[in-house]
């Protein structure tokens, strides 16, 4: 079993864990979950699999405390996006202190740091439990995170997504919507009979653009800025010579802490209701997916402990930051577990060139270890 961080991370990158929900035929998390569980077991750390769907296991591991202390959960995800455009995605390459390969950034570097931090405290005699959840399907529907939260809880959690060794205390959420406008099919030469569903959608797009400008005019979140909205996919019409009977738009709204999916849906319904004062206009709206935004009190014990530990390892306290992208931290927070996000320096998430800075991954491990020793003492 690999012992050093570089060797352990290289072993993780070599294991194809492409999310099959994103890429048909993707390998899934089976092989990497088996490897992680075996590595932990070889270190004398209890680990078992939580299989939320066939071939989609997560790993739950625990270093049991002696009793009476606070428990801390470390989290990373096992799956990656696809490898299109990458010449050798599963052949890790080290150059200039960086390791390249699919998942090195997102987020096997954080996973390797978690595994070694668990081993670092295995024999520390801490009072509180230390738990690791290495989960499936974060890149798609977060089936793994939702499943393991039915089995584990903790007094606090740290998600080890890359943060450039800064402490992330907020990120945006998102909602997905489907809007369909209805027209009336007719021969293209008969405007007296037809109603143009695509033109009706044009009115919707105009209102959505104005709505997006309104979001920018609202007071910004101190770390995340403004919410946003964009049209993602559109389809409609039957053929060139006919009035289109139907047009469908899919859009995404990025949300801030304090905004709920219900409020966002109500805003879009109100926008459509204004257009509905025209008797020729008819549209339907559906909220198809919602993921909550995330925010934690910077004064929360897990954040303050992490800041102290990072200052000790790095020589200065890291900044508190927000991230624009969504993470599993939202599910942990929704489960009532105060959560912070802290991970290594890297770049290239979902890109053809993906890498992690190995020195920062070692520093991440050291900060996690120091945080555990303090929080779970």
C-alpha cells in the first residue's frame, strides 16, 4: 500500500472513477472505493462501503474516540468528470511540484490529504471520533453524500475541495427550471390561424434578461457577490413552414445564502403571470432541481479551529472566502452539521489539463491533522 502522499495520490489518479451518470459507460466508484477501504483497513482504521446504487459505493471510515470529545467529519468525493481531450488521464505525471491527471484537482488531492490525516491521528488517543466519508456521485446528483448522511453525523465537518489553502465559509446554490410556451400550429401562410410559441418565448427571454439585471442591482453577498440567471437550452417548432406549437426553455438560477428555491420559483411565476395578461400568451413553469446555497458562521468552532491550525502550519491565518460553485457542504449544513471547506492549491477542474500542487496537498494534510487534534481532543 502506498505510504507517501505523492504515491497515494498517484494510485488514486490511476483508478478510473468517471461518473457514469455523466459519461455513459463510465467506470464509476467501485474500484476506487475498494482501494480506499482496503488502504484504510491496512492502516488499522475501520472502513466499510455504503452502496447507494449498484456499482456506486461510498466509503465510511472512523477512528473511534475514547469518549466525551467532539466528533469531526472529513469529506471528499470519489467520482470525476469525463476525460475528453486528455491524452493520458489515468497516468499521473509529476513536473515542477505538480501532479497532473484526471481527478488530481477535483478532488483526489483532498482525498489523499484526508486519508493521511486519519492515519496521523489513529493512535492519538483523542476523545472525539474522527470520521471520513469518501462519497460517490458528487459530480451529478450527490447520491453518495445523501446516502451516507442517513448513517453518520458529527459535531462539525470539513469538505476538502480545493480552496488554495483558504477557508471557504460560503458558496452559491442553484435551481434549474423548465418553461414551456404554447402556441397554435398552422400553415405558415395563415397568421390568422397560427400563434407563434417561439415568439412568445422571446417575450419570456426579454423578461428574464431584465430579471438578471435586477439581481445585479440587489445588495451583494460580501463573499459571493450577486445571484445570477442564464438561459441554458432552448428548443421549439415543428418545421419551417408551420407556426410553432411549442417552445421549451431550460434555465439556471444561481442563488445566495438566504434565498430559497421556493422564493426563486415564485419570482419566475410572477414574471410569467405578468406576460399572461395577454390572452394569446400561455406558459407553464416547472422547478426541476434545487441545490441549496451554503453558509457557515465564521465564528463557528470548526472555522475558528481550522483557522488556528492553518495559521500554525502556514505561518499566517488564511483568508475567509466564498466559492461560486456548489459543493456537498450544502448537504452537510442542511443536516445540521457546521461545515467549512478547506483544500489544496490546484487548477483545471473539468479541463483537459488538471493538476494539484503537491506541497499544498501536504500542507492541507498537516492542517487537517492539527485541526483534528485540537477539535477532537
